[in-house]
């Protein structure tokens, strides 16, 4: 019953958003995010804890400002996803501009497929939609939602410009087939990973358990790895950025997967430092610490860090 109520609520909200101008959509989204900042104390505390650890030289007031802006950003993102899901293909392309598109085309031209990566940063969902129209459809690695009705709705949004969604079961086989066909695959690399496949790299000078999938696929297939980011523009549109490909991993290096993952993480960190209000600080990215001398081992989660209120 709860799942159906959530589904009808989102469906009704999308129907209302369809009729709104973009400026109003963004404004309501920001207001919803600000309300969440005020009411959602647990996630607010996590965000402030992360900001305290990563920006110790900033004042408590400045970190609270960043946390508020982050909540507002993700409110806008949610409402913009709903709005984009109602737009025609031509209208979507009018809302975006592309920076570094030639880098992506050059990567495709190598014929090994392309691995695109980003994080929960900026407007990554909108980037995937626009990419499928401007270049070619891609496979998007994602986790299934618990609510089956919302899951089907979100999959419909993600695939409406030709993209496909690749879920965990059988993912490696599907990714390899997609790359072998010369197509692209997109994945996020900034979530805490609590599994034997996690590797530890530095993110904001703190060890973070990170997926090794990107590096392993790059080494196995030789596919170029292109960082992508979507930033808001002052006129209400979005800039879809394709960075220079990350130098390919050296398969003969003793710690090639970790070294390559660190290089990719460094690119993401560079963007987060430039625009900290656009990253998901409410995620407990650093919840564990590596176990010394036991590769791949993860300890039990530690308690939340205390921060200034």
C-alpha cells in the first residue's frame, strides 16, 4: 500500500510539474530541498560531519551554508528530472550545451566502447538523457529501487532517450557486450562499497571504500575512460562536460587497479572542490576505516562523527 501511495504521489507531482515553467520548477525544488534540510536532522548531521572533515578551515557558518545549498540542489535535481521526463527530445537538447563533445567522439572512434564515469554530483541524470540524444545511447549502471512501481517509473525516464539500464545481476556480461559493440557504459564511483571488491583510495585525504569495477573493466577491455559532469548555467540551462580521458591503467603495475581508481577519484574530487554544493554530502562516504594488513577487509561501521550544530 505504501509503495502505491508513493508511486501515485510522484506521478501526480510529475503531472503538475509538466505544466510549470522551468524557473518555477527549480524554485519549488529548491524550497523542497530547504524544507528537507530543516526537517531531516539525521542527514543534515551527516552532511555537516562530512563537510567538517573535508573543509576544516572553513567556518561552521560557511559549512552550514554549503549544507543548505546542497539540500536545495538535490531538491532542484529531483524536480528537474520530473520536468525533463515530460519534455520532447528537441526540448531536452535546447536545455543543454556540450563542452568537450569531441573528446567523447574520439573515444568512441577507437572502437572499444567507452566507459563514462561521474558521481552523485551536479545533474548526472540529465546528462545521461542528453547524451543518448546528442551522441548515442549508453548503458547506465544502476541499483534497483525498493519500490517496484517507482522503479518502473524511473527506468522509463532513464530509457526514454534510447539508453538502457544495467542492474547488478548479470551486469558484467552485459557491460562487456555493450563495450564490445563499441557503445558506452556510464557508472558512478562515489558510493561507499561494503564488499570484498572494495578498494581503498583517498577522497579528500581520507580513505574511502570505492568500487574497483571501473578500473577492472578498463584493464580488461582497453576501453577509454572519460569523466563526465553536468553543471547548471546562469540562464537555467545545463553544461554537459566531457573531460580528457584518464590515462589508461598500466596492467603491469603491481597495484594497477588501485592506482587507476585513485586517478579517477582525483578527477571527481577536483570538481567537488570547485562546486561543493553540488555533491551528495549527506551520504556516509567514509563510514569505515581500512583494516591494516588485510586486503579487501572491511570493519563494522563506526558511529556518526560529532559536528558543530
